[in-house]
C-alpha cells in the first residue's frame, strides 16, 4: 500500500491510502493563516420564481466585506443595481455590521439613474447621489451573517464542521468516501457532509448543506456552493469565482448568486477593528431595538446647516425691520 501526502486548500491536510479495496481518507483541519479578511466583489444575483423556475428579478452588486474571524465582527457594503432591460440602474446602498455585540444595518436609496458600465468600475460609486430618505436599524444580537462569508467558511447544518477553525474531521471510519467521475474529471465525494473535492488538485469544488426543513423533520438540501475557480497566493489558493444556490423547505431553488472576487483587493490580517462600526448618514430614520428608541440622526454638519438657516431667517427679519424703520423715519 502506497501513502501519498497531499495538501488541500481550505487549510486541510489529506492523507489518502490507495488499496485494492478502495479509498480511505483522513482529513486534519489546520488553523488558517489569517484572522481577518477583506475584499471587494461583484455579485450577480437572481431571485427565482419557484412556480416556473424562471428568474423573477435580477441585480448586480458592487460589494465589500471586512471580517474578523475570532469575534465574527464585520462590516459590509453593497451598492445594488437593478436590471432594467439590458442595463443595470443604481437602486440602493445597503450596509450592515456586527460590532461590540450590536447588529447595525442601513439602507440609502438612489435618486438618479446612474448606470453600471460594462467594466463594473468601483470608481463610479464616489459620484452616486442618494435620496434624502434613509433607514437604519440596531439590534442587540447578531441578526444575519453575510452570504459572502460562505466563500471561506462552511456552516454545514448537518455536520457542524467549520472550514475556519481548528478541528479534526472525517476521522470517523463510518463516513463513506468514494471516487466519482463527472464530465471526465475525477472527484473525491463525501456525501455525508456534502463535500466534493477535485481528485487531481484536491481543491474543494462543492459543498452541499442540508437541514431539517420540513414539519416532519425531513433532511432537505438548503444550500449548494460551487467553487469554480481559484487563484494562488503564495502557497495557498483562494477561490475567486463562487456560485451559491439557496433552496426552500420544498427543495425549490429561490435564489442564485455568482460572486467574482477582485483579487487585487484581497487582504489578510489587515482589518482594523475600529472601522467596523457603521455610521448612519445625516437625516437617517433609525429604529434602535436595543434601547427601544426611534429617532432621526442629526450630526454636526446638519446642526451647522440649521444654524445657518436660522441665522439667515433672523438676518432677513432684521433687514425687513430696518427697512420698515427707515420708511417710518422718512
């Protein structure tokens, strides 16, 4: 029997034993070399009509995420362009953060017809104009983890394995492994935890997540993640093209997203924790469930504007009064 030691991306070492009776594998999870990550991405998102399987709405998103792994603190921003015929028109900006135990989110609505150009250039964002109406929300606990974290972390509800923490997994001899061939390529398949790995490069190709979705506790496919392309960074690989599919309790596809990571923006261990606090724009209507408050944000710039307006009104009234006195004195 011949032992082959191979390194698999997603921080796993795989020892594969070839034998006449088949394949055995032991995966040893290693702690990743980074504690924080940040990058920009372009997402093409489709919402599917489950009755006929056709796309009900489409949008393109220019997004950014900064994430710290050991605290799960993050901040994200998404500039959302809705599909209008053959073009994408700016619709809104969504932001969310989890910082110091509070989940914060905001939405700012667009008020012009900025069209996303063919180069999907992030530089156009600096010229975007927003509507005067914006909304914010604060809650005392983590409400939602961004889908983008699934690019490097695995929340498999069936196995509870995570690709981001020190953990030995797949050492259970009862787990079944098999070598499969699809489209003339060989894959190592571990169906019990929904993993499909390229047998040649040993890069992770697909993760299927299952959960008890029905009222009868049936196990249903709830999410499928396909890693379609990787880019090498030093001795490691990081996915730069990822497709995610989301399914309802009846197994119907209802959302599909295609993420393209901008590799030149990818950074490890450089997230400044103090930048993760989301700041609401001036005039934002905020619902703060943590303090049971409802208010409109007023910052120093708006206070200054209000002072200027008041001073202008007072000055105009004073000028009118002086004119009236001049007329009386004449």
